C-alpha cells in the first residue's frame, strides 16, 4: 500500500513539474540555450535541460559556467569544439561486434584529437578547479588515433598503406584495368567505322563498346543492352571478358581485405569503449557549460548565489523576464521593464494586485524562470548579485486551462493542479516556490475568496515562498492580520490607460476597472450604476485607502529621486574636487622637479665658473688686478646664487645689545656691541672685526626687519657743519680690519653711498695688502675725488680718508 502511495506522489510530482515547465515556457528558453551549443549532442541536450536534484550539483554547474565562460572570453576566438562528434551509437555498435565505416572511424579519430586539444586549453587546477576536475581522468587514446589516421584517407577510404596485401591487390587491380582499357582503345581504333561512340561505356559494371546496328558480327562478344532508339548495341568484346572476370575477383579480394581492416579497427574501438564513452560524457558536460556561459553573456546575466538556509531571503534586483530579454535582443524590441523582488526570511506569501495587463503574470514567470535558470547553472538578467535559497521544486498554476476533453471547467482545472501542488509540498521537505495566478478565480467571489485565503495560509505553513496574483480585496488585507503576508502591486497609468509594469512593494493595487471602462468609452449610465453598487456594498473605504497609499508612495518616490539626484551631484562635486586636488599635487610635484633641476643647473654653472676663476688665479701671469676682478666676480656669483630671505611678519622687533643679528651685505651673523643714542646705528662684532652699520643693514636671524625707533626731537645749535666737514665721528668711520679685500670693498662701497662727506676707513697696517687693495679699487670709483692717509691722531697710515667729489 505504501509503495502505491509513493508512486502516486512521485507521479503527481512529475506531472506538476512538467506542467510548471510548460506554463513558465521553460522549453522555449531551452531552445535559446541550444542555439549556443557547439555539438549536435549538446544541441539535443540543451533543448531539454535537466534540473539538478541537489544544491551541490547546482553550485557545481554554476561554477562550471563561470570558469568556462572566463576561459572562453580569454582565448582569442573562444573555445572551439570542432571535431567533437556524438560517438554513443558508434561505440555501441562496436561493442556488439559491428563493423564501422571509414567515415565513422575518422569521427572517432577527430573526436580524440579535439578532446586532447581542449584538455590542454582547460587544464589548470589552480585557476579553473571545477572544469579541470572534469578532465582529470580523461583518456584521449593517442595510439588509437594514430592507427586510424594511418590506415584511413580523407573521406574514409582505406589507405593503400593500411596493409601490404591491400597494397599488392590494388596495384594488381590497377595494372589489369589499365591493360583492359588499352585493348578496348585498340579495338576502337581498328573498327572506328562501325563504332557509334568512341567513349567506352559501362553496363552492369562491365566495359562495353557502342556499335552500330547490324555490325555486331564484326566483333565477337556479349551484347549487354541496346539503346532506346534501337540504333546502338552495347557489346563486351570476348578479348576482355576473361580479363574482366579476373579484375572482379581481385575487387572481391580487395573488399574482403578492407572489411578485415575495418573490423580490426572497430574491435580496437570496442576495447576502449569505456574510455571513449567517458570522453563523450566529459565533452558533453563542457559543451553544455559553454552553451550556458555564452547564453548568459548574450543575455547580460550575472551569476546568482545560493544560500544554504532554507528560510533565506529572496533578493532579485532589477530582474527582467528572460524570454522578453531574448526577444528584445533578437528583434530590437522595446526595453524590458525590470522588477525587484526583496522578500525577507519572515515573509512566506506575497499577494500581487493591480489591473489586468499590468505585469502580474510576467512577474510570476520571471521569478519562476530565474529560480530554474539558477538551478541549472545559467546567469540571471539582474543587477547586483541575486541570492535566494535553493528550491527543490518550483510549482505553478498560471493561465486558463479549461479542458473540454476531460470535461473540466476553468475552476476545476485550477483545483486539480493545486491539488497536485499540495501533494508535492506535503511530501517534499525541501524549500518550495509556489506561483499562483488569479488564485480563487473562476467561481463565486465569496467562496473563491474564502478558498484562496485558506489555501494561502496552508502554503504559508509549508512552502518557503508563495507568490499569488489576485483581485480580491480580502486577500489584500491579510498582511495586516498575518506577519507572514506582504502586498505588492503593479503600476498603471490611468491617464494613458497603459501599464507601467513596475512592481511596488508594501501597498496593494487597485484594479481600476471603472476608470479603464470609462476611458474606453463605456456608457456613463452603466458606470454610474456600477459606482452606486460599490457604494451600497460599502467598499470605497478600502479603495480610498489604497489610493491614499499610492499618493503617499508617489510622494516618497519623488523625495527619494530628489535625494538621489542630490547625492549624485554631491558625488560629482567630490569627484571634481578630488580630480583638482590630484592635478594640483601633480602640478606641485612638477614645479618642485622643475625648481630642483634649475637649482642643479645653476649650481653646476656656478661650479664651472668658480673653477674657471680659480684656474685664472693659478696662472703664472696673474697679478693683483686679476685677483681683484676674480674677487669681485665671486662676490657677484655669491649674491646671484644667495637664496632670498624669507620675510615673515612677526610683528615689531628692535635689536638689543648682546643680540645676534645678520649683516645683510655680508650675509653673516654678528653680535650687537653698542647702539647709538638715536637707535639708528649699531656696532656689530662680526668675526674678528667691528663694524658700524645702520639699522636698515641688519635683520634678525629669523629674517625679521627691525622697527624704527620713535623720533626724538632735539634742539640743535644754529651752527651746522658744511658739506665737506672734516670732523671724524662714528657716522663716517668704518672698521674693515680682518676682512679680505673683496669683503672690505663691499662694506666701504655701502658706506660711501650713504655719506656726503669724507669717510675714514680703518684697515690697520699689517702687511699692507688690505690697504693696497682698497686704494687700487678706490682709484677706479668715479665719485671718489682723492684718497689720503688720516692724521696721526686719527690712525695715521692705518686709516685711509676717502674724499668724495
């Protein structure tokens, strides 16, 4: 009894599965996939793709599709299955002792060669572990292929070299045929007057001459036939009959030898039948995987992810109906509107409502086909990565299946199909996806509504997910009493009377029957009467709620679109700022490199010039004037290459006695020893010499300029010094002791620019080199009138007085 029940359940499952595949148009999808197959066997298998019965097999097929698709895209021209033949029938005949033809044996050899080539392209266990595992045990039998190619010519003819006996027989046969032809041609030449046609004919495999009627007594032979007109007689001369018999005997021997060879080779194929059958199965799996990969790429699909948890959520973003996408690509049709299916783990039933032709049934078929495609290893036309639990069964009740043969109404056919669906759901513990179109329709609305509610609640307890379309208002309200239910609706534009095909979640849809009828021109009195009937039944409340929810959803969608636009603008601004920042960084780097190269160039140039000056000093003929010019040029080089001070605004700064300051003219630091009463003159110890400089000739070590002291008004006597006053003071005295000649020149020249009277230059006596260098230089200064020694009280020979013009 239990066996009968099991068989009945199995039969119901098979029937329900086949009905579902037909309703979802699965065979039509398989035909599209079959067009991408490379072999005849793959084409046949693709037209009826089998569904894996477990999660592991489905995952393996997906991995096969991914790996072989990546390899096909990587190889220039893609993978090539040319030369792969279906050898199932051939191997079966060999195993049963049959003898193959030469063409069939060449198919075996071509398949072995092509399989060996594909194995070399595919084998890489690190990059392609799944499809590489398929060819681990693959045997391509190179020795068998070598034997077959050696013994068979193009087209399947047994080659002369196949055996020594065959070679000798064919040589003998060719020689005898040549001899016979020579005899016949000689007869034609000698009896040309009675020959109707010089061409040697053939009757029943025997060579004949075409003679004129009434001349057959001139050549002895056997008459084989006459022409339709009766004017020509076809005769085989006696001279070649014996030779022809011997040729026929040799032809028989040749056929026997060829048959023996073909039988031997067929036996070799039979010996390796298991390896060849395994090779054919592997090639079929690879061809199917490649067909799935190429179809998926053509469809623009993305690989799905199976979640092991039976209650895992369904996530199908931007799903498009696969068959509509195929039509769009083939016929350049209208763009397919995508739908998004987001069903969390706690939801078991989704009720889709809305007007007819709005896309409810298309949504059901899209989801069903997507689950089946993923199960066999085909990518889905989605965006992002689709994920959902592996479903052991996809069961559907879609469309009007009224059957006159079985005396079933529309409602009865739906009930019979639902009965089979419930039988499968009860027996199969795995996750099940159920798709119901217009559940409860075809009968009294009240009874149909009650039946639909009971059915959906039953399926919520047993199936992983049930998606049902309906027009019943009571089904729309189940969401608010059962957390396992959710509403969705298809969009419809009442202004244009055209569906938008978009799926909206969270709110039920309106059927819009009265609006559609009004737009289509139905009589107003009928519509008014219908509206009054709705009012009597107190139903507008639900409709008004739905309309308000639709308006709220529209406002939220508009706000979301505005937010998305603002986000997009923000991202564009961010990208633009990032681009400008990167460009500025690149420009700064280029400028730094340019400055560095310029500094290196100037440094190298300065080194070369300094080296040249040093060489000029080392020459034997160099004199004091040369040294002076060299020193002056060195000072210019130093000034030219001296980095400019970095001026920073640190506020007011006044030097004090004991501070260290920088002498701008010398670019050296010194200690402030004394400050004049007015604060404008400072005595600075720089190295071993003292110098009196103005406040504007110094700066702090960090680059700050000194602030001028406050002006102090002093009463001066009426006696003033003349322009050429000879009175020595700290203002017109400069101490250059310890400096080199060129350094002293710089200090003295700076002081001469500020003085209007004589300048006392203290240089000391020493070796006299500093004094001579300064006086030689002063003689070249155009605004110097004369140079004299100072009075004995002012330093005598250790001090020089410079008189200005």
